[in-house]
């Protein structure tokens, strides 16, 4: 039995806590959150106790911590958990500063604990099936990737101000997908060009950010990737990509709440995609936590590590720099 | 906290046990199965105990039983559970004999316990969305229903011999869908014509059954329903229907394991539907058990009762009779 | 050069005239219609002359006639054209009376002229591709056929009164599709059951007809076919079928005016199907006329003959009888 | 009656000649091609005569010329036809040199003749429906455009050497689509970044060209466009785009030869897209020629002029420059 403490009882912490509480061989012991009410409510619902993070880290029966607290606390909590000898699952990103993220990775390595970073998209059944077919050679050599990544609406401007900007906050996932899907053989980004606009709300621009972006990456092997994003797609949450290979193409489509088609005078209508990330990636969140505990059990390597977090972060920094300067960045 | 005993530790019993064990406020106390090994394994996995059905029914702390044992035991177990004052969830069908099913319903009523029959399709998210839109008037008055119901392969002939025949074993679900979707306003079947063939395996015919059938039902209000079924669709499990209304049409499509499309020299390929009923109706099985306990909690009426079981059974009997005689049946 | 007279300058006559006027090696010489204005207008537009049918049949330079006049004139015109030694293309049906249609076929045979009946669906690119793949063995042995055949709206009741009823007027095409798709190896209908309702307009019932029907056919080899039709589908003209074989299934879908998808707050919307038969079967009408003249040129056999017209008619009569009596018909 | 000479009896000349020969009020008088055999064959097939271009231009009965000869001859032929007072339809591009194209436009204007440039995609029914809906306000303000433009296979390297490169030869159409779809209100490209790779055949690179490209354009109003192209998509000819607006999104999908779906053990398979541009844009080629003669008749303005040709050319030049230098270009 693995005993676990969850740090953070907000939206994402609740998802992870609920998922791990259902796993055989895993016991949720503590929920830790400075907002005691959230922690108490979640703990009660799942039969766990409330504790401070310090107390949880001091408890020798705790094997692992799952970090779902705000981004700004990640690297500090990882470092402390590593020092306490706990295994770590932490939501992306490791840190908005690449050097701090790198340092964090070194401390984890030195402590000899296992640390997984939560890029849940790598556990989505549709995205995984794409990866599996590429590995099986079904489209030959991957050559181009087009990612469409659109949120249904912008977060509050206050959030945007502290988010590190759209490239670090939103596209970080897309940069990881780029690495996972197009660079599976060790290829790497060599050249990146990004541009952005403010089209949905001037307040986004006043906060120093973009709401619409277009990124192009060329890899060392000459593969090409284009990413288009917006903070506001009127039709909802749009998470598609397509990868062209020498022998064919694979599309990863959206998931929908139902498979109903309505035929009437206005046309033939299918459902909009799942509303937002909690719905769209519900299975992925469940499977990534399963993966975390399975690897702890078997000693297998995690699919996504601090290294992946750092690599995605570097691309996000390059994109922010390119969009600001209007010039491409060499990597 | 509701304490529950599950009767039957086979394929469907395990599904129900696993689902109810995850519900807050519900405790799986006993697993009961004459095959002790299955019961022991399932009980251990879910932290329950093994008991005989008799002992479970004698335990006053047990609030409800969930019956997932073979069809031939259903009416007897329902009757005994009702006599013991337990609430009942029972897999369809109530009994292969309509009079016995009716009698069973009377005993349940007399005992004053609640009894739900498991027509899980009524809990499927896609099928429910169809029902919801009909209720919302989105297609006007429903007029025609076309059901495509195809299994990926025939069960063993030994199973077929004891199954009551394809109309009672397989189409029972489709007859319930017909009632639910096309007769929501109290309309009823008035005329039924069925025919069948043996096209996949002569052994099915030697066992006195069909493997391919075509059924037509006309309701009192003149609505029309056609159902086509086969025991063996080479491409898998096909569960679709479409309902035409005066203002439009609603299609309920299959669910697929992933939303990947592969484009290559042979065309553009989507996944086959989910493999079989356990995958296709995974959400439905979960939701129907939630519904059962929610209704026990709130006192609300079940969505599917012994009455529905009997009504579907009557249609199955009529179809068997029509296919045997070559003549339609008036209802 | 083949010289041609077109009989009938109405909707369907204009289609055929326009199509044949574009064929190399074919010259439209006469347009014949008792309504002189229509004939004159069509003749002028296509560089032809107006003539009476008698004069056209007397002109020895005329090789072939294309009959697109009202149904009630077909068998008489076929007979006269055959007697005049002209090759014949005639719109379905040959005659609403099966004996007269049979007699008509005998006269054609005796006269030694070639006569093709216009079941244009056999020339539709999508439907043909289904037939081609069945012939290529891609789904193994065909076992079941489900036809959805829905008009966008009922014709005037006056038309319905003279139409021979929905089975002879509308389903005649579906019966031909049944024979073409499911009986390609010489199999034949053995048993037919039909039922109908009046759901869209009581006036249809007062005219002695149905507007909604459900037909089931079982063939000698035990294959099953179900056909569902309505005169009024609120979403338009719906022309689909699917054929299940031992190794797979083929669906023939609708054609749409464009491949636009609109994603917005109400969902993801595709176009309705092509509006009605002139749009849906535009390519088919063109290809069937090409086929007619190609066969005249090469001496090859027509794909659809009086025999096919008679066979479809027999099924239509059986369906009308079955729907009236409530009993199946053996064939 | 408009009398017409077609210049060029190759692939595209034959398409235009065949289409215009079917138009009422239009007479194909001459086919002109230095390769006399092609001209003779086409002329005979369509009932026209063979002539030299000089003779055709000298014939006062000729109202218009349709130029489908090789790119290198376009500006010269336009200039000569304008000097001869003939109206002109010319295939894109006007000239591979922007200054020569501009000069050509000036001569046309000075001569007072009408000149249309053949960007046939603007006449495609699907693409037009997108434009129509944008104009109707169905997706609000257009903000982003993603174009997928992929050929089924590279042309011979000899062709590539004289083609002006992939941006001028292949993306010229995409640049016109960008202007048409995203800049309908007078907006214009402000910033362009392009990159390219050689992934399919080193010979392409040796010829100084790319086979795979990624282009990003930002407009003055901040709209974003991404274009991805390859010379070789293993699955065929892929011509899609999607335009995101403030209220929704419109996708223009591929057209397919049939609407057949095949369900079998390998999945559910739809047709590949139409094979190549002659099939995909068959309707568009027909409609653009109709438009040309309709405008000549009514005096209405053409939808695509030399100005549009020049504008697309400028973007192609900018893309070639950007891909060569690795730096964005300001426009």
C-alpha cells in the first residue's frame, strides 16, 4: 500500500485526489491546502485527513506526494518533497523560470526520488493511439505536425497577469505534444518563429499578453510543425492535431459528449467538443495517475519527467521571445 | 449507508459490484455465487465478504440486493429478496416466461420493496441525449424508428439453446428501446411482424434459433419501427438507431475507442465501434447503478421496472411467434 | 450520329434532353410534347425542332426516342416506338399495370428494338461504388439490406390520386435497388410484408394512400431487406442504404451541396443532403443517358430493361396488397 | 454570340475549351497551339478550327481569348491580346516576375479590354459557401485561417526547375485564398514568415526548391494565417482550410469520389479525396468560365483580376525570400 499526500485542494488537486483514491494499493492519507476549508471538504469526501504540508512531509509513512497547488509553489514543493525522500507527481510546469526548473531537476536527481510531471495529454486515449500508430510505422516517417489548440474563453485578466503569458501558460502543452509526436526518435527543435495578436479583448494586450498566436518550429531533421491557438473559440474547447508522414496522415480529433446527430432544416448537427480540459482529458488524468503509481510499484521509468518539463519550457521561452521581437529564434 | 449484497460474480455481476463499490454512501457487504472461487476473488478485490444468498437475505443490515446471476434464477431470487424485504436491482429479463414475470411483479408490489430492472441502454449518454431532445420537442412528433442492433459474433450454440431464442435474448433490449423512444407518450405496439434467417452458422438453425432477424412494429398511433439484427457483424458491435420526427431526425451513433482518423492510400479510416457491450455501455452500467441507489435514497421512481421488463418480454414473445408462423401478431 | 426525339418536355424530359444534347455522336432532332410551349422553349434552347410524336416516329432518320412523358402514356408510347422500329429509353415505370408492362416487353422483343428503362439510381456514383465493391468481394456474401428512402415533402394530393400509390410511385426505385444490390447473384424475393401509416396529412389517407411505410422482404436464400420511407422528411431528401455482408458492411450516404462544416455555439453543422432527386441524381441522369447511347453504339446489353421494370412492379403490387390486408405476401 | 479562341491545347486548355464549348451564347472558333496535333485533336472534338495565335488575334470576329498555355507565355499573350482589343481570360499566374505582371496589368487597362485571371478555387462550391457565410456574418469577424494544401506527388524535377519554386508554383493559390477569405474587408498582409524543407526527394533540393513548407502571415489588423504544404501526401490531394471567427468556425473539407463507407475488421473507411486538381475543381473550372462570359455579357466586374494575380505573386516572392533568408518579411 502506497500512502499519499495531495498538495492543493483546488480544481486540479481534487481531480488527482479523486482518481488516486480509487486505485487499488493506494491510500490517500492527507489533503494539504492553506485554504483549510477546501482541504477539509475534500478530505472528508475521500476518507482522508487534513494536514499541513510540513507535517505530511515529516510523516515517514507517506510514500509520495501529488502536487496540484499553484504554479508559483511547484519548484519549492518539489524540492522540499525530494529532500524529505518522497516520490513526486507534480502538475506542469515545474517553474516559469527555466534555470529554476533545471535546478529543481538536479535536486530531485540528487535526492534519488522519482518525479513525474503531469503532461496529461500524453495519456489521452486518442493522442496515445496516434503515438502507437506512428511507432507501429503506419504512416512512415513523420514529417509535419499541425496543432489546433483553442480554449473556449479567456481566463480573468488577473490570472493572465501572473500566468507567464500564453506561450508558457497555454502552449506549454502543445510544445510537449510537438516533442512527443514529432521528435519521438530524438529529433529536436532547431528554429522557431512565433507571432501573436490581441483579437478578443484589449485588456489581454494591456496585461502584456496575446490571445491568438501562430508558431512554427523546424527540427534538426527538417520536420515542420505549426501551432495555432486562441484563448476564445466561440464553439468551445478545440484540441486537435494532425501528423503527416511519408506514408499517410493521422488526425487526432476532439471528443464529444454524445454521438447524437440532429438532422433538421438547418443541417446535420453534431455535438460541440467536450466543454473544457477537465471533461476532455478526464480519462487522461485518470490514466496518468495510474501510470505514476504503477511505475512506483514496478520501478519503470515515467513517461514524462522534469526533463520534459524543462524542454517544453525552453520552447515556450523561445516563442515568447520571438513573438516579442518579431524575429525567429535558433535553438 | 446502504449495505448491499451482489448475487452473481460472473461478467455482469463483477461490473455492477465494481460500480457500486465506488459510490459514496453505498457499501458492498456480500458477494454471493455458488461458484465460490469467483465470489471469493471479487469479494477480496472490493473489500467485501463471501456469503450464501440465504445468509445475505437473512442479514437485517442488508438494504438491497443486486442480481446478476443467470436468467433462469432471476424470478426466484427476486421473489425471495422481496419476501426478505430487500430492495432489488435485477438484470433483464425478469423471466423468460411472461406469466412468471408478471407474477414476480405482483409479489414485489405486495412486499412493498422497490425493484429496478437493468435495461442499461436507457442510461447510455448518447441514447439519453436522444430521449432528452425528443422531450424538448426538437424533432416534433416522433414517427419512425429504425434500430440497427448487431453483435460482433454469436455466442456458443450451447448458450443459444438455453437463451430463449434471439428475440428474447438479444432483441429484448431493442424492444425496450422501441418503447422508450417511440412510445414515450403512452403509445403502444399494435401490430408486429417478424422474420428471421440462419445465415451465419447452420448450428444456430439446428438449435431452433435464427441469427438474423427483421422486425416491424406499428403502434396504435400509426408510428412505425423497424429493427434489424444479426448475431455476427464482421466489423464489430453495432448499436445505432434513428428516430424520425415531424420536424427532424435524431441519430444515435456508435461510440469508438478513439477519435483517430488514418488517411492513407486505402482511404480515410476511423475506428471500429467499441468492441462489445461491456465497453460500449460502460458509462451506462455505471449510471444505472447510481440511479438505483439515488432513487433508494430519495424515494424517486425507477426509470425501468418489472412492468417494463414484462412489456419488452411480450414483444419478444410476439416476435418469436410471428417469425415461426410467418404471420403478423396483433397486440 | 444517332438522331433522337424526346417525348415530354416537362421536368424529366428537359433533364434527359439537356444531357443527350451534350453527347458526342448524338443529335437531338425533335422535342415532342402536347404542350407546345414547353416543347418550343426546350427545342429552341437546345437547337432542335418541335414535332408531333407521330411525325417523329415516321421520320426514318430518327434512331431512338427518349420517353419522359407522364406515366400513363409510357406503355402506349413504347409500343408505338417499337412498332416504328425505334430504340427506346423510357422513364420508369413501364406501366402501373403489371400485365400491361409484361405485354409491352413482349412487343418490344418482337419488334427487335432495344429498350432501356430509366432506373437512374443504378448509375449514381455512390450506389455504383457499392455494387462494384460487392462484386469485388469486399464484404463477402450480402446478407441484409436496410434502405432509407425519404422525400422532402409530399406531392399535391391530386398527383397522389393518380400515382398508383406510394409503393408504385415512390418505392418502385427502392424495390429496384433491393433487386440490384441484394439479388445480384440471381436470388429473388420470396416473402414480403408491408405496412403503412398516414402521419403527415389526413388528405393522403383520404386519397387512399399512405405517407409512411415499412417493408420487409425475405429472399429465397434467406437474405433480409428492410425499407423505411416517408413522403416528408423535415430535413430534406434522404437516400441512404446499407448492405451487410459476411465480411463487412457498405453504406451509401447522401450527397451534399458543399463540404462546409460550421462550428458554433449550437454544435458542428454539415449541409443537409442535396435538395431533391434532380440535384441528388444529376450525375446519375447524365450517366444513364450516356449508357443508353453507348449500348446502342456497341450493341452491349442495357443495365436496366423492361424485365427489371416488371420485377420492381411486382414487388410494388405485393407491398400494396400486404399493406392493405395486413398479411404478408408470398412471391 | 461570343466567338472565342483558346490558346493552349494541353491539360488545362482542354478543360477550358470543353467547358466554354457547352455554354449557350459562346462559340469556340479557334484552338491555337504550337503543337499542331493537340490543337487539331481538340478542335475536331469540339467542332472548332485550328489557327495560329496571330491569325486568331487578327480575326475581327473573335471577342475573347482564353489562355491556357505555359506560364512563361502568359504576359506576352495577354499583352498581344489586349493590343488586338480582345477580352482575356488567362490562367494564373500573370507572370513569375511581379514587375512584368504589373506592367501587363497596365497595358490591359490602357487597352480597355477586360481581363480575368483564373484562380479557380474562388469558384469552388465548397469554398464559395465559406465566403458566403462569412459575408452573411455567420462566424462574426474572421480572425485566423489555417490552410492545408497538399499535392499527391511531386511533378518531374525538370518541371520544378522552371516552376519558379513551390511558393510561386503551388502556394500561389493559397495566397489568393488567404486574401479572399481573410482579407475580404480590405485588410492586407503586413508580416510574413516562411520556412521550407526537402523531405521527399533530395533532387528537389538540388533543383533549389523545397517540397514541404510552413508559412505564417499576420495582417494589418492582426489576423493570423498559417499554411502548410507538401508536394507529396501519400493519401492524395488534400485541399482544406478552416477560418476561425469571433462567433464560430468554418471548415472547407475535401470532396470525395463517392459517399461510400466500408465497415470491416480494419475500421470504417471513407474514400480518399478526389485524385487531383482536375477532379477536385471540375465544378470550379466550369463555373469560372461561366463567370467570365457572364461578366462579358453583363459588364459586371470579374471576381479575379490582374490585380489579384499581382498581389498573390508579391506574397509568393516574400515567402521565397523569407524561406531563403530565415528571416520574416515586412510587407
